[in-house]
């Protein structure tokens, strides 16, 4: 499932996000009940790092940013220019 969002971002699946993350593309996480650009919480960029895996970065985001009000799981986004290159 991929849908286009405002300001040149595209919502992608977790599987697609993992593949792009492994290529070094920046992935943005946002709680599921919030729009991409929300006054309550800014999107969180994650990027491939030596000491952190994709799953550990997503788990940390869920632990600190997902709850009853904002949603229990993240949505994954990418900038359109990065998506068009793939």
C-alpha cells in the first residue's frame, strides 16, 4: 500500500521501508493516528547506522512515541525524490 501525502512524501509499507533503509535512504516514522505534519509530533527520520538495526530504531520509536492518543504503531514515509530514484 502506497499513498501520496502532502509536501512530496509518500507512505510506504514496512517491508519497503526496510529495503530502502538498507540502501541508506532516510525513512520517516509517524504515529498512525497523526498526519505526517502534525503540531503534536514531528516525523522522526531514521537512517542506516553501524550500531543500530532497522528493527531496534523502529522499536525505540514505538516505545517513546506510540500510545493511546497517537496510535500504537508507526506509519512509514519517504520523500518523493528518493522514491522516484528507486
